C-alpha cells in the first residue's frame, strides 16, 4: 500500500489518547474522530492526545454515517464499550459501508461463543461489503498468543490455568460498572453473580437470544480453544465479588466504595474439551488499593509444566499498541467478522503500517 493508512477514531475517551498517538507514530494518520460526549464534540483531537492541534475535529456520533461515508477510511478504531451489543451500531455501520474496523470491545475478541446471532449478522454484513471486523487488545497477546506460543513448546498438555488482574479505574465507567464496582453484596449477587446460577440449557438460551453477559475470559477460552484446535464440550462461569479492607475512593465512579461492598469481581471460566485439556482462566477487575498492581500469570500443565508471570504490565498502553499493530492484519484478512486467532501472527511494526498492507 503506497499511501498512509487512514484511520477514523470512534470513541475519544481514555484509550484513544494512546491509540491516536500510536497511529501517528506508526506512520498512519487520523482523518476523523467520533464521540457521544458533548464535552469533547467540536474539539481538535490534539486536545485528547495532549499535543498540538491536528486539524481533526471530533464529530457527534449522531453524524457517524455522514462522517464515515465522506471520509471512507481504511479502518475505524472503536474504543467505547465492552459488550458486543453496546458496539453493535458502530460495527454494523462500518460493515455496511465496507469499512474495516477493529475494536477494544472485550466480547468482540471471540463473540461467537457468547452472542452468535449478532456475530453472524455483523459477519454477513462485512462479507457482503468486503471488509473485516475484529476485536483485539490486551487479551490478544497476554491471554491469547502468548499462551498458544507456550503451548507450542509443550509435548503434552492436561490443563491451562491463567489469572490476570487489572484496575477498572483505567478503563472508564462502563467497564467499572460491568464488574460490579460499588455494589453492595446483595446488589452484586442479584445483578451479577445470579446470572451464573443456571443450567447449561438456560445459559445457552440466553446466548442464543443475545442476552448473556460473559466475563472477558469466556471469550478468551473460546479463542484459545479455536487457536489450539480443541473441541469444547462444556464451559461454565462463576463471578465472585472482591472487597477492600477499608473504604476506597473510585475516581471513575466518583464515589467512595464502603468497606465490605464490591470493588469489582473475580470471574472464573472453566472449559472442558474433547481432547482432555481443561482451560481454567480467571480475570480480576477491581478498583485497586494503593498497594495493588496488575499481574498476569499463566501455567501450561503437562510435559513439561511451564509458568509465565508478567508483573505490572502497562495494560492500557499494551491494549492500545496491540490494536494499532493489528491494523495491517485486519486490513489483510478475509472479509467478515474475523477473530484474530484466524489471522496471521501479530508482529512489532518497525515500518509505517501501510508497508505491511498487501
């Protein structure tokens, strides 16, 4: 590709500060930006990035169709919400216009195992208009490719066990609320934990109706199974509230979380496969106390046992760098809603992004 990759940023919150800067620094350009927040609409994106004005004004999401139709970017970066239903309109709009899109939406990482019907709708729309839609971010490497790489050096595997923690303060109010931060124990039980007290048949009905709320690892386990060629027999999820030893303030929620109330949650997903390999993964998302920090640890159990631990990963920056480095993969991929486990491996981009586009 001879010209710079042209990008529209959809959502100009905390994550976009990095995605937009990284786009420029990887030799591409932002040609448009879209948001729903009246406080940023009309501002130059340079004010979000923290640099000089770029001559790109943030447009109202109500005008997204006109903006994208006029600009026809090579790809749209969607950094808004965590559930596929929340980003449905943005992804369908891109797919209908034949515009590639990559999103930090965690469910979109492998949404076919949690919202198959909506996934199919977006997939068919993207195929019809010859573009690619994909989900990526921190999980792409640290819960996905890193684990499959370790597995590739194993002779035999009986279990893959992973745990990752992150501060919900870093990702905005939608994610914090999705983790139950600020809820009382009774509220957490009725609004979040109760969802998992159901039969397999009841869960599948919710999934088929697009009403299931998966934890992030639900989609990660599906991604890993696909990547490793495993056939899933069963998958269950359990969400447990986390608490702190004293009252703790959340700047994102703009409230003090009382001692004994939920600061977030631990979600454990267990997947059994026909090949006899169990995948048990846990994600812990909560409002951190001053002594807490991000941690990512995975163990591949078999011959041999192998453990990898990453302490204090810069989760936000890693998420955004992964998104930007994935751009050529998405543009080069087959049309449709394509999980990254079906794409080429991700590489560090030493040259401008357009030089990796076929």
